[in-house]
C-alpha cells in the first residue's frame, strides 16, 4: 500500500476535503473528459518546475548528453530547487532525443547531477556533451508512459515504432507526408499537427484559480491523474500534461450512437474507484537525498510516482495501464491506437 502521506492526500481528495474535484469539462464532441483538481488553500512552494525555470531564463538549467543512453547530465543555476517531471521530452541537438524516466527535485548546488532518461528514437547516435532542449510542442504520450516509468526500453522502442507507423498512415490518409523516421518526438508532432483541433483544445482547456491538477477520463475508464501542491506549478506544466492525453481528448464520438453526458455523480464514482486502486498500490523508493525523495508505485492496472520535498508531497502522477511492464522486459502488442466502445447508447459519464 502507498505510504501514509500520499494515502491521506488521496483519501482527502475522495472525500472532497481541502483538495477536491471541480466541474468536469469536455472539448466539443470528443471522448476525453477533464476533471479539475483544486485546493481550498495552499502554502508557498519551495521549488520551481523545469518548465517555469526555462520560461524565465533559457540558460538557467543546462541539459547535456552524458554519452550513456540512460543518463542525462543536468546543471541548474537557479537559486531555488528545480522539479523535473517524468515524461518530459528532451530534443537532442546533434544527439539522440530522450525522455525523463522518473521525476525528481534538483537542489541548487551548481553541481552536475545525473538524471535517469530513456531513448525515444530507434535509429539515432549518441554524442556525449551535446545539448538537449525541453520540447514545448509534445509530451511523452500516455500510451508510452507505463514503459517509461518502469524503465522498459524495449517497450518504449516498440511504442515509438507503432506511433511512427500511425503517423505515416495518418499523413497518407490526409494526403500529407511524414518524414520523421522512427522518432517518438517527430511522430507526436506530426500526429498533433494533423489532428487540427489539438491546439484549439489545449487553448480551450480550463486552468482555474487554485487548480493544482487534473484527472483525465473517457467514457469507459479513468486514464490518469496528475497534481501538484501549488497552483503556480500546475500553470507552468498544464499544457504539457494535457498534451500527454491529446489523442484521447480530441478523438471524436458520434453522439447519435454514443451518448456522453457529464454526470457528476457517475464521474466522481469512477474517480473514487481509481483513487482506491492507486492507494492499494505497492511503492518503491526511486531516489533519496537530504531534502527530497521519489517513489514509484504499481497496482492493479495502474502505475505512477510521487515526489516529496522537505516532508511535503509536491507532485503525484498515475496512469491506467492494461499491463504493467516489468523492468527491462519486452512488452508485445505496441500502442493501443484503436479505441473501442460498447454500443449501449448510454455513456458512463
């Protein structure tokens, strides 16, 4: 079971206490639903997100290739601690692109720190000392994140190949072209560009006062949850979080066949069931330093992580995963790109 800190916080969310769910939001006639997470009050934060730091000063955090496929060299010039999120896409400048494997807090020591990363390109070389930039266009897709969390490099490559094929087929169907090769970043960029409503959806998505996160659902399941301890952090990353679910949130439904209603009672029931599954998960420590700790948790069809700074939980993220891939094992089946619904005439939400 999860530790007392995340368990208490998630139970508080279930009960609608100091942290609670707002009103559900849906983009036009699409299958995806956003359920905002808000707080009634909050404390000042003792960190800044990587996205927030780079928005202020592009040179405040330096990201370099270590020469190893699974290690990033990071140096911060920030006066405060910097929080980096798992799934953050790093575009290689003359080297292979990667994604952050586990979230963690980087202290303002001006020392170079090694951070776990995973490769998101099937056929690109690695060059030590080359720079990375944080992609502002795409995030690691939800379908890939379970492999990222567990460090399943073979599974990530398989997902990358599947999404590259999907990008190629989508481009052909729209009389366009795809030249990104086997790159998860380029495939994701192409898919988002060809789904013309992604940018509009992101601009339309609510970012409310005192909002700290979101739960994402579709008519037959909860897809995931992510939240922080402070609204400033959420404002800095909410677009990147939503992009992780962009295919789910922009897939159209034929409402003459599928009736989708934002029934709050049913939505909260599904949310509560998902939170109970997360609470029942088993956790393992991923890192620990003098002020912060990170934990990976896995449960029945769920995988995620949380981060603690100065004895306070500052971030938690979890996704639904049909299969929780064991570390360093190959998972067959690729990415579930075809989404099925039962033709009942009554949506779950």
